[in-house]
């Protein structure tokens, strides 16, 4: 079984990793929560992070969490999309499952021929659920936690943290 | 799960466990940090809820 959390663990020496390896670790960490830590030799911690982040994301989806759409007239919606997308490709898969397409923004006015755009209608219907507020909190938390994990993996890869 | 309180407990547990793991302190300090964080979230939310009691919507 792989050692974990020690400064001398596999791939986890305090020597900084190369830029290419650091980039590969960060991409892997974004693609699958916790994978960056696993690649850096922090296997146990990476698995636990994966359970927490994926669990939070699953709870969010199970509770009809809102997959935010960027609206040009509301700046905060951009931050909501970033929080959602932080969890990686799971967010894209969820959008395709919910909206039927990779929707990240409210369609421009006129695209829907004067009607409320379909993706906005779907989002509103999900938001009507009594549990949607919880679901949204879980989704945003999953994304933001994974973004924090990227910074942590970056620090470990550069030898700034154990 | 429709209980607000259970969601509060679950959410606090998830977030506390995450930051506990992220922390680089010693084992005992880590657990203490996690418990403090969990308590702050749960009892803080209950305190705010209590303060909002006179203002029903």
C-alpha cells in the first residue's frame, strides 16, 4: 500500500516537480477531484478528498441544485458558473444531462423568438424544488473545494507544502 | 432529505472534514480544528436562526 502524507512518500519529496509535471498534476486534479494528490503520493488524502467533493456534487444533483447560466446583465452569475465548473467534467456531464446541451450562458435575446429560452425554463423549474437551495449550495461547495485542491496540489508539487 | 437541520449537520460535516484534511497541523490539532469548525457552523447557524425568530417572513 502506498505511503501517505510523508515528505518522502512516493512522488512526494520536497523537491519541486517540473513545470510540465505540475501542469499535468493540476489538469488531472481538475479532471477528477483528488487525483492530483494521488499522483503526488498523497493517496489516502486524495481518496478522501475525492469522496468529499464527489459526494457533495452528487448531493447537489440529487437535490436539484442549480447549474448556473451566465447572464451578461448579472456579473455574479459568472462567478456562479466558475463555482460550478470547478468540479471538472462532471459539471459538463451534468449540464448535458439536465439541459440537453453544454449550456453555460443564457442565450442572447431573440435566439428564442421572444419566448423564454429553453435552458432558462429548465433552470427555473429545477429552482422551484423546495430542496434546490440546498442542492445549489452543495454544487457550489463541491466546485470551490476542488478549486482549493488545485492550489493545494500546486503548492505540494512546487515543494512549498508537505 | 427534507430536514433543514439534517442538511445543516451534513453540510457542516462535509466542509469540516474537507478543511480538516487540508490542514497541515498535527493529528490532535487537526481533529480539534475540525471540531471547532463544525461547532462554529452548526451552533452559529442555530444562533442566527434564533436571532431571526422575531422576524418571520
